[in-house]
């Protein structure tokens, strides 16, 4: 579950000040430090998950839903690759990090797909769901 979804469930609303959001992420939910929360908020604004409306932030539910769908696909692919290779997901993630150095800034889902193909796995079931 994305941290913003957790915030939405706790607060019951998708609008808050930046300091309120930091407080929810750090003190109420205890999922990150103050510094991490401030960094994450800036990142989420850049990604379009949060929209600035004056001095308030609003969760962009459409973008959040799309982001969660991307995460679900990555998790599904990760689980498939790990089971096919007989590895733990953490081991696959370690290997994937080394492997991704070849490809620069490609989307991590695409890098995982290429990793599976290179390992000789049939990744065709994921091909149509990847947005290239």
C-alpha cells in the first residue's frame, strides 16, 4: 500500500497542509522520519501524486491508482521471476540492482522484464501490460 493511501485512510480526506502530512507520515503512521517525509512529499509533487493548491496539498487519486497498478505489476513480475529462479525476492532485487546499471534510467518494471528474459524465463505474460 502506498503511504498516501495509508494517509487517506487515517485522515479520511485527501487535503492537508504540508506540515500536517509530515505529521501523519512520521508520528501517526510511523512509516518514515521527518526528513524522509519531506523528501517523499517533494517527490510526490513532482510525480503528480500530490497537487499543490495554495498552501494545501491534495492527493491526486487518479495518479495514485495508476501508480499502485504499476507497483502491483512489478510485485507480480518479481514474484514470478523469484519463483522461477528459485530465489528469494530480496535476492532477485539485489541482482536486479546490478543488472539495471546497464540500462540507465529505464523503468524498473521494464528492467525486471529484461532481466527475466536474459535469465531464459518466458516473460510474455507481462509484455502487454508493460507500457513502453
